[in-house]
C-alpha cells in the first residue's frame, strides 16, 4: 500500500489518554480526524480542545464498540483507521469484563472496515507489550515474534481467580490475535492493510479530560502515586520496573505507521527502554526537591531489568528519536503543577 500522508483518519476511543495525543498529532500533521466516543458528554472536552482545527475534526458517538455494525457509519469516507479503544485496568472480576470489549471491539471495527470502509487504505491497531511478554524471573529481551501465552493459560485455568494483570494481558493478546486472524483470512478481499503497534508502559503528560489524580488512566495514576506521593517502599522502588514509551512518541508512531509503506502487515514494538520506579523518582526529585527522593542507595548502572524489548524493527521502519526518561518526567511534573496537583 502507498503511504498515507493526507486525508481523513478515524480514531476510535478518541477521548482516551493515548488517543487524544494521536488525534492531536494527526491534526498537527495536516490530517483530518473523526473521533469516536461512547457518549455526548465525552465529546465536550475534545470539541473544545481541538476547536481551532474547525471542520478538520469531528466527533461521532459509538455507544457500544462490541456490537457488530457499531462502526459501520464511522468508517465511511475515511482513508485510514487508528483503533485505540480498549479497556485498561487491573480491577476486573470476571476476565470477560476485559476480554469481550477488547476482542469484539477490535473485530467489530475490522468488519465494518471490510464492509463499508471503501476508501480505507490502512488500519493501525494499538495492542500492547502485554501481548508480547511472558513474566520471567530471569532477564529477557522480547521481540515481535513473541506472544504472551502464559496469561491466556492462567485465565483459562483460574478464571476470575487469575491475577488482575493476567486478565488484562490475556485481553490484549486475544484481541491482537483476533485482528491478525481476521486480516489473514480476508486480506485477499480487503482494500486495506494492517499494522499493529505494541507499546509497553505509557507515561507522560495528559491532555484528555481528567479532574483529579485518582481519575487518571492506569499507567499515569500509578506514576503519580509512586513518583509524586511516594507510595512504594525502598525495596519496591529499585526492583519493580519494566519498559516504557512517552505517550507523545507513541502518538507519533501511530502517525508514522500510516505514512510508512514498509509498515504494512507489521507488528511493531514501540519502546524507549527499561526503567525501575526509582529512575523516575530520582529524575522527579532533581526537578523538584520537594518530591520524594526514594531509595538513595540505588545505582542505575547495577539495575537488573527483567523485561526489555528489541528495538530493531521500530528503528528500521519508524525511526523515532524517543524522548528521554528525564524529559518525560519533567513534562509530566510540569503538567501536574499546572493542574494544581503539586
């Protein structure tokens, strides 16, 4: 497929933490955007935020993304689709609370694109490194060839007694699998190709509608309470971590995934690198010494990172110059200050 450098892009779940940055990035790069939200109340903030773009931005209501046909009208007349809508939290009781909307929301938008997206050239889906990693007690480097079978197995065996993170990870793995299966089974009759982006933890400033720290999305809320409020003990600060990407760099990846012909049919991990919570705590304390210093005995050069990701495919296809951990930290702290949370 040719690169998509102009036209109208459908962004599902447009009021989400990642999605709002995707909308902003696309608009700044000259695209028109149609965003979907679940209710009119969720559209108010977006209309205000992007008012300056006039008729280049519109919002449509899709109340239930799991219903077949939910996106039938939304996909008409767009050149590409960025599917970001999927629940992310660790509080589900029944696994299907996460799995059903993740899987059915994904297949629903693909079916609508197949039937009515006659001008669609590319669909980009936000998956997650949750669909890639397998929890490990030894350091591992994961690549796009890896799949998280362990969480699916845990949910099958334990059901509602499975760990919260396992339920979420299973939902992302099953949703991404469903997307690739649909694409492979139907690609001979499709006008579009598929790209899947797999980010790890996503941090950075928020521009979606949020009033208090407790109502931040899962990753940003953890960041606030662990870095700003000092929720973790010294042992947890230096031992708990993963890999991350700044939300603005992930939004850029979504835009580049449309514009790069060679992204067609690819699964791409988008990761800036590994971290421990103390790395963010130390950076935040340097910017504002009123914030917790955390574990002062921490030596980042001796940190053992159990989960890392191969950057090779992202570098080859997208080539993003990722923001540093320090820049992400400073901008997030500045955002919190502007909101009166610090």
